[in-house]
């Protein structure tokens, strides 16, 4: 095999590994690293290693490809079984551990979570809790994070505590992105393109091409971010 053929085969096997990883990612589902269990993390590393081997394996690329497919299918199968069975889920993903409750830190549970006291205190400070007496409970989650439940007297006040009843906010929908009107989003939100243009005009934008991003949150106005970085949001043109 000459040099050009070698390079060509490497390009093909690399593209094949990328395609295999893309399809397996779609099959297995996307998770952020912080949401991964230890099993997800190990499987991800193994599949990545096999994909790297596939990219450079010119003689028998079917072997690492088969390994990638098997790992991916087994991981997807285990994910389905975890969804259907609580027992399997507890074995694969683990269970939450209460590390602190009612002023008591459980040493045996810290040991089970593979945390020492300094690491636990670090997690508390990262979570914004410098005074442990303000905590009712701290729970070690299966993905390696710690959740905190503050005491009622030390948690942030809510509108309900103040006998307030504010209007419910809505998820903002992009109506304009990169100077282009997203008509599909506009219609899905029950509005029309002309309504968007009128809303932009009220804020000093004669054309959507002057808008980098415009978001609608359910009101009569848009949250507009201009294309020109020197112009402030909502500022009329000079």
C-alpha cells in the first residue's frame, strides 16, 4: 500500500469512526458530563478509545467498529432497563446518600461516597454554604454532585412568603437571530411577522438585519440585542 492509498484509507476510517460515534450518541442520548454516572463515563471513554483505534486501523477496521457498536448497543440496552426497573437502576446508577441531616455529619456515608471531610466542606463552599448550621440536609447524588436543603429560616424568601402573586414568566422564544426573522417560531407562538417588525420599530429598529438577537417572552415587547456592538439594547439609531 503506497503513501496516497494509506492516507486515503486513514481519511475513510476516520470519517467512519466519526459517523459511528454520531449515530451511537443519538442512540444513547446526550448527557452533560456532570450528569453522567460512573458507568456512563467509563463507557464513553472506552468507545472514544475504540473510535481512535478505528481511525488508524487500516488492515482490519471491522474489529474496532464492531467493538464500538457492541459497547453502544449494550449501553443503550442498560439505559432502557434502568428506565423500566428500579432495582437495575439502583445497581447501575447507585442511590443518593444523605451526608448531613439535622446537624449531624455521617462519617460512614462520607466514606461510602469516597469523600473526606475537607472535600465535603469544599463542595459546601462551592454551593455557597459557608455556615453548615444553615443546612438542614446535604445529599450526595449518584452523578457525584451534592444537593443542599437549607433550613427554612436561612433559605431565600419567595414571593409566596411575601404574599405576592407575580405573573408567571415564560420561556423566551427567539424571533430574530443573526439578522434573520424566524417566521416558524413567530407563527408557532401565535404571532405574525408584521407584529415582530412593528415591535422592532417601536424600539428603533427599522429592519431585522440590524438585530443580532430578538427574544419574545410573552409580553408586548421584545428583548432586542443589536447587531452593532456600539449600540445599546433598545437605543434608537442616531
